[in-house]
C-alpha cells in the first residue's frame, strides 16, 4: 500500500470541530453539516463572467460562464455534484464548477437534483437527464453549442455522469462528446477489496457508503441495475470518450479502476490515479495542492474531447 500524501493527512486533520459520522446523522443533519463545512477547505471562489440560476421544471439549476467563454456557441459541461445521492448541492461544488468554467472558457451547468431518501433511485438520474435535454433545447439562450456538451461529476455525481453518458449513447437523451468521472461510484454491490483496505481512517468510510446506499437504493434488487451500477452494464461500446480520476486511498478506487479499464477496452478512455490521495481531494484545494493538478488535468482532457477548444 502506498503512503498517504502529506496534503491528504493535512486535510483529514483539518482544524475545526470534528464532524459527526454521516451514518450517525439523519439525512437533514448530514446535509446541514456538509453545507456548514465544505467552504472552509476550498479556495475562495473564482470570479466568473456570469452566474445565473434557472428552473428546469421543479429543478433548480446554477450556471457559470467562464471569463473567456464566448457569448454564443460556447462549449458546455453538465456537472453533477457528489454527496452519496443524499447530501450536497451545486453550491458545495461551486469551486470545481467555476474553476473549470474559467479554465475551459466554457459554460458549466449544475442541477440541484432530487436527493434520497425522499427521492430514491432513479429520481436523480431523471433530473440529470432532464437538465441535459433542457441544455440542448435552450442552447441559444444559454449561449452554448449543443454539439459540444460533456458530462461530468464526482463520486455519486460521477455515477450519474456515467449513466447519463450511457443514456446518450443509446439515444435516450441528447448526445454528449465526453465524460469526466471523478472517483465515481460504479458498483453498488460494494464488494470490492478497497472497501476493506480503506474501510475507515481515510475520510469516506465503508459505513458511510452503506448509509448512502440504504437511502438511495432501499430495494436490494435495484443495486445491480446498470443505472445504479454502471460497471454491470452489458456493454460500454460506443459511449463518449472518458477521463477518469481516482484517489489511491479510497473505498471506491477498485470499482473506479475497473470501470476505467472497461472503458479503455470497450470504448475510449484515459485515467489518472493520485496514489496518495483520499476521496474528495479535488474539492479540497486549500489543504491539497494536488487538487489543482487534477483540475488542470480535467481541462486538458476536455480539450482532447473537444478539439475546438485548442483553436
């Protein structure tokens, strides 16, 4: 086993009152705790050219236009936030969204999709799919090119991004030209060896993952559905090119690596692992300098998916 990076150790020991383990909270308590704590370990938010809020039916959507983004025909990213399908919001991942909007000169759209247990599987998928449909229908008003949309997300959001990319391949939602999966959930059976290796002591715990699973997928039979566990999809052939980011000390690393391997074999994908890092490191730039490297790697991968960005 590799050693934890010093920055990861610093993030795990970040000053402040210890958080209550998520599995000991109610969903409402866990959501509030996350909202109260996330900003302290992120850099101050970058300035963007424009920030808007819109509604897609009942879904609240936040939109950031990067400083170098054109007013019309801009590339776009549908970003799906993490949080185990139970916690989180566009605001908890605004640092990532603003930074990528500026790095790529793009428009980033993030929906406040419905959360479990009030809205279990597949409600979040439906909301994310509806947001992609809306982005293409409102492309002129948003100033984006509907043929230059990629989808991305972290953790639970990485799961949702992978599912949306597969739905796009199958013609059930508009096409996307790429996918960015940041330490994604890909196997809800939670049987990979990394669940034992990193069960506790590295931030996200195996117990927390079980708590998230029980809320999002209360029916055990749904956990093997490919829309919950994209690693179980019959085929990944034809799906949009992917860039997968993994953290070496993460309960999700084995399933994420397995999905990246399948994507490389059946479709097109590159992946990069930060061996000494923990789950969530990309959202912790104040403590973890490697987060900036990861964001720059995403921007570079985006240029590969959308060659027009390099012109």
